[in-house]
């Protein structure tokens, strides 16, 4: 959008990390997700065990490639959809892991299966960006900035985009808070501002 259409989408990459523990007897996907807002941590079922992630504040450990992309020095490659980072800094979520083990002591008795460190796309105001970009490029729709909530929001957002494309009303809700045109174009073009706001929003996800 930026390179070919001069459209700036106010998002930035904010790497997020979570740990997956070894299997625990009796754990399945019927269990709920636990959100411990005091420690900025979530615990969710993950194939017979739990995944634990933390929205640390302030955000730390920005890989150099993310900084270059957020500075808009280099583009995000097309094959980056499943990208993960080799560097998995445990100090990034140490407090969250300790809190999770307090809530679920069994976690302290099993091994750590793996740690995942990869990119999330966060918007500059921490609300999704969904809809037409504006009159400058007619019929250009965008759906991004889901701030770690993309999987659970995906079905509803798909229906919203379908409504916009087909001029129908499948979901009768007010989505004006997600409208891309809520941002001033000059501010959206400011890479530093977009990154700082995205980092702030990430840190306050459970704030």
C-alpha cells in the first residue's frame, strides 16, 4: 500500500513471546483461558497442556529486523506469515511464568516444551483497522492491527469485510471505531509515532 499507492497504514510490528509446557494429565481444550491482569499474563490450553504468555511493560527485546521494518527501511517479505525469531529471551516473560506457576502449581512440576517469539501487528491506537482506506484509492479495503486478537476476531472481521465488499448487512453493528480514516494521513506516515504508539498499546494490553 505504501510503495505502490502512497497509503500509510498506522501499524507496527511488536514481537510477542509465550511458552508451551509439557503435557499435564487431565488438561484439554475445554478449559477456559485465564487472564491474570495483575501480572499481564494469560494461560490457555495448548494440546494437553498450557501456553503462557505475558504482555510485558515496557515492551522489550525488539529484534533488529523488526526495527528496520518498523522504521520502514525494509519491506516485510511476502513469506513472513509464519516467521519466528531465533532469540527467545526468557527474561522477557519471567514474571509472567512465575505468576502462572503460582496459579497452576503443576506447571512448576513439568518441563518447558518450547518458547515461541514472533511478530504481532499492532495498530497505533490498539484498535483494529478495518474498512476502506478513503477516497484517494477507491475500493481499497484493509483488515489489520488485531493486536494478538486476530484468531478470535477472524470470523467476525471476515463477515464485516464481506459486507463491505458486497454492500450487505450480515452483522448489524457499529464498526466506526475500526475505520481506517480515523487517522490523520500525515500522522499515519510517521513511522516513529506509529511504532511508539504500538509499543505503548502492547504494554497496556492488560494494563
